């Protein structure tokens, strides 16, 4: 009687184990496929500028008696070389945010400094397009995290806002502190404590609902030609998403096609995280 009862209990456990194993294998296969796709994408992205450079250098040699053509080809070589440099730099950034634990050298980071840095990075492009950038609400806000990674994330959002907007529009950056959803709330991303929200709003081309689901994937671009024209690599938002997640935060997008987009970064507040960490260490 007892053996029967035991086997009756073990049998469903066994089938559940098999199911878990199958799910594990499927997950392993999915990860392998993602990895293979990534390598294929990187190879393709590297081939485009290196192929162009090789053709252009041949063209330069053939045009040695035509100084005007040489100058023209050299200019295009410079563009391709810059593209290659950008791609390699973004790949290094991506691998860094994927492999380094950002909280190992985390510190309270001033939001107004992050914003000033991000604006600085896009100042040149913005001024050639007569785009005004304005920030507000960022005073006295502190987020908890890796300064370099947070700066890269916000910098990418502002850069995109400028790149995907027409001339004479406005890019706004707004900071605010919000109470965390916390216990019983709907968001899984946060524990108790305050949250800092940094929203980057543009009056640009916008993003369709279908594309909004995919833009955070590595190398996904709505319009590859447009992205390339602005020096884009298709890796920026993948970096932003990774940085947000590894900091215990999130990035979300709201957009209306033809009207503009808002990308919102939500990150744990410095004070709240510190309080929580020290509360956890206190003997009960
Ligand atoms: P890229 O280097 O191409 O800008 P990202 O990963 O930063 O790569 O963005 C992926 C794609 O998402 C872009 O190619 C663009 O199509 C779209 N995108 C990103 N930000 C915006 C924005 N603010 N407005 C409209 N489209 C955007």
C-alpha cells in the first residue's frame, strides 16, 4: 500500500522533472540561437564598413591622377572608418554592461550631472539641427549606481531623441522623484523605497507599436538607412535596457507616430537603496 502511495507521488514528480528538463533544453537552444544571431549580426555589421573601405582604397589608387576624386574618396573613407570605430566602441560598451556588475562600484549619482553630461554629448548635433534641449526637475535627485553606465544610458536616450527628430524641434528632459509601487504594487521591478524617473521627450518621427516591441533588441532598427546616416549602430537601446535592468530599474517607451516619443528611465533612489541596505544589515 505504502509503495503504491509513494510511486503515485513520485510519478507526477518524475513527469514534472522531465518537463523541466525539456524546458531547460529549449531555453538552452534559444540562448544558443540568440548567440549565433548576434555573432552573425556583428560579422555583417563589420563587413559593411570594412568592405567599403577596401573598395574605396582601390578607387583612390585608380584615381591617383585625379586629385578631386581622391579627396572625395578619402572623405568617404573617413566616414566608413568613423562608423567602424563607433561600432567597435558600442560593442565594447555593450559587453561591459553585460559582464560587469554595476553595483560593485555603485555610488549616489547626481541626476543633474548625468543630464548635463548627456546634453553636452548631443550639443553639436542638436545645434546643427537647431534643436533646443531643456532640462527640469533634476535638482537634488540622486540615483544609486555606476556613474559611467548611467551616463552612457541617458546619453544614448538623448542622442536618439536628437537624431530621430526634425530640425527646429525641442527635446525635453524631466526628472522627478516618485514613491515606489512597493508592497502589493503592480510593478515587479522595484522593492520598497523611492524611485527616480528621468523622462526624455522628443517631437520626432515616433515609433509604431509593432516596432516599440523590438527596438530594445541588439541591432534592431526601424529604418537601417536612417540609423546609419546618423552614425547609429542599433546597439544603443540594448545598452540602455541592460543598464536599467542591472540597476534594478527599467526603461519604457511611449510614442505617437509622427508626433514624438518619450523614453522613461526609472531607477532606485540613492537614499532609499542605502537605507534598505543598512536596514538589512541591522541585527534583529
Ligand atoms: P541606433 O544606433 O540605430 O539609434 P538604438 O538601439 O539606439 O540604435 O535604437 C534602435 C532604433 O529605435 C533606431 O534605429 C530607431 O529606429 C528607433 N529609435 C530609437 N530612439 C528613437 C526616438 N527617440 N524616436 C524615434 N525612433 C527611435
